């Protein structure tokens, strides 16, 4: 697959903005519950306590922000995905960083009476819905992927015996985030899809340090798997100067279902892409796949939303950026919150800042929207109350059947509620 040269384009803030937010309401988040997903029929917003010791799956009223407990688990809830066979998958994790996928029985009959069974354990970290294990990573054919998110891999000191060193690396990294799993039957059973420690191009397992998986999504349109990884990896320096970026894809991934091996290809950089350094090869985090584009949130300069339009079957066009931020190195403005209700509804994206001392903190939290499945973006909302602080995120979902958008900001500073805020709006579509 070849990517042609893609120019860096200015943010199209002023293009035909077909949507706007109105009637903003702000509520102190009850018990720290924030929205994590929306039901497929758009009738229910699901929530969970992301910070603190509380466990459980909640519903959130899209008008009042009130919360109701649906089910208590033995660990924290991070994501809820309704499957296409009438059940649901709940992705949980404990304080030790061990993740688990639970599958319901009886969900379509009664969400409160449904029972839950653990169907997958992930020892290397909890699949966060920012990156995988979300409703847009699941195909109507029952295919879905979840990837470990957690600690980075550690290198193994070489003894000169490559076989022994690789075996030691596997043991040393058993609890690191380098594996992804796939289901083809709506979460009933799972198969190991990818192991970055064992399948990274040009590197032996013992050489890989500081690496972990980022986004991992299924592309039903092309029956393709996409993945991103990074963080000062053996991969970043390894790819520097090779015209590659830290994104891989596989078109024969179904081989793993019968005991075979998938082929993973590394995405090419456009020829006029901004320079990368040996420690910061271009990388992304959040991913969303639509029928028109592959959408990626930046994790390195230039910060913004990366758009790769489809131009044909398994062919893509120019890579370009939208909604670019004028940030500098070290800002760590991470594009990982991307949510979509499906065809006919806007995609909403936001960013998180992880460095409190970096420039650019004068920027208020923003939300961006796309009305054409990711090809063009515009600013739809800017927080009028508080400036962004370290770790602040605004995760938005909707529209609900009541035409409400709902979001949560986890910033607890500048006089905010101890649990952050739940914010709701009416979604207004231009005539």
C-alpha cells in the first residue's frame, strides 16, 4: 500500500459548520461517575467511576446528570459495548492493572437482571475504550479487538545467547502491554491476534524497551486490522529515517483463527511529513475507522487529528491533519477521545494534556466535530469556565434519542467539583 505525499493543511474551523451545541448544563458528577459509552439505540448513556475505589456499571440521565447503579462488579468498569447478538461486553480492571472482559447473558431482556461471565483475562493492562474495546471497534459481523493498555516493555540484558535472551524477555514482560485479542463471535471466545514483543519488525524480543500498544481497531469495510504503538520504543529509533510511522495493519489477520500467523505491514510516511527525531518517531494513539477515512489522534508533533481518506478498496490517499494545535514538543497533547454514534451522526473528538509545565496551557478544553465521517473537522465547543489542567479530559457521547450530547471533564482544579463535571447540550443541526 502506498501513501502519496500529504500536505499539512490549516484547521478548517470555518467550513459549513452543520452542527452546534446549545443549552449547556453543568452538573457536579455524582460520586465521580463519568460517561463511558452509549447504547446502540441511543436510549441509554452508560457510566462508571474512573477514579477512586468505587466499582460498578451505571446509567446517566442525559438531561439531569443523575446516575443509577446497574450492576456491581469486583473491579472497576472501563468500557461497555453492546454486541450485535443482543448481549454486551464489559471491560473491567483491578488496581493491579489486570484487565478482564465480561460477557452478559440476558442483556436485551433486562439490563439489571443480566448475568455476567468473565471470558478473557489480560495480564498486561486494561483495554481502555479510548484505544480499543469500544463500539466503533466492533463489526456487525461480530468481530472485535481489545488490546492491553499499561506498562511499557523493558529490555533484557544481552548474554549473547539470543534464544535464551528472548525467552527471558517474554518472562520479564509478562505483565506489560504488548498483546491484542480478537473475537469473531461477539465476544463469546477470544484468540491472541498480535504480540508486539514477538512480532515487531526488525527487532528481537530482548531488544524492545519502552514500547506498548496504543490504538487497535477493526476495519469492517476492508476486513483489516489497524494498530498503533509507541513511546520512545526500540521502535521509534528503529523506524527513524525509514519513511515509516508507528502504525501497522494486517489483511490476513484471520490466519490466527486457525493457528496461523498474520502478516503485519508498517504504514509509510508521506514524503513531505514533518521531521521526526530518533526518540520521537511519528506516533498516534486513539483511532476510529469510518467508511470514508481512517482517523487518528496524535501523540507527537504535529498535534491534532490525522485523516487518511479511503480512495479505493484497501487504498488510501493523502495523509493530512485537521484541527492542529500550535503546541511544541513536550506538551503531550494526546488525541485519544474520539466517539461516534454511527452513520448519519457527528464524530466528536477531544484531547488531553499530560504535562502541566508545557506551553499551551492557556488553551481551554475543546471539542471538535466532523459531519462527514472524518474528512473535515470544525471546533464545536470550548470550555467557557475553566482552563485545561494536567490530565483534564472531556469525553463526549451522543446524540441520544433526546438529541442530547453528554460529556464529562475530569479536571478537579480551579474550583471544580471534587469529582469533576458532567456537561450536557442540545445538538442543533443547521437548516
